[in-house]
């Protein structure tokens, strides 16, 4: 595999993947808690904190089914994927006072997917004047809160609804 240098690349992302070695499938199959950072589960979709976030509260909305393409997912899974993405935006407003959100889906490695064989939607909270640009301009991330704290805040936001 020949890729341009990217500071966020990790060996497990670069490796050829299948269901057994897919990090998202592994998270799906583990019990919820601070170790796997899964904050909520629906019937066919789960929500997990990004372990390498752009900002605090950076979530990934992930179908249980190991698929690379939207067209491969059943309609009920697609509906839940969008519904939980919308609910994620609302939980980030509640827990963090997010003023806006970036929502992204990178289908395929050429589109920027770090995990390209198990699709997922990124939900990144945003605020006026935030430092979100740092990761792209200075290979630096500014995170004022530990992942464990973010996990507890968002898990509680889901439980309180």
C-alpha cells in the first residue's frame, strides 16, 4: 500500500481488513463501557466515540453490519443510521452546547476513509472560534477533555432521554 504521509494513520487502519480484524466489528462485539467507548446502541446501529477525535465529542455512527457501501445496507438500517446521526447532533448540543456539527461519510480509501470496509458517519461538534482547523494545518489536535470524561458525559446524555 502506498499512501501519502498522514500523521493520523495507524497500523490497524492500514492493514487489509475483514470482519474478524475490523476494529468497528470488534467494538460492536464488546460490552459497552469506557474501554470500547460505545455510548449508545440502537437495533442495527451503534454510536462510538472516535478514539482519535478532531475535537471533544467526535462521534461515529456505525451500522452493525460490516459493509463498505450504503447501497449494501437494508432500508431499515439506513433509516436508523440517519435517525441516530440526527440524535447524535442533538445529544452534542445538550452535553456540550455545540453550536453546529460537521457530518461526514467517506466511502472508500480514495475518499479519505481510514476504515474503508465498514462504513460509518462522523459527527463532529463545532463552535464559533473553535480550533478544529489545527489538525489539518499543524498536525495538532486540541482536546481539553480526556476521552473517559467525554464518554461519561455523552453516555449520560443518551441515558437521560
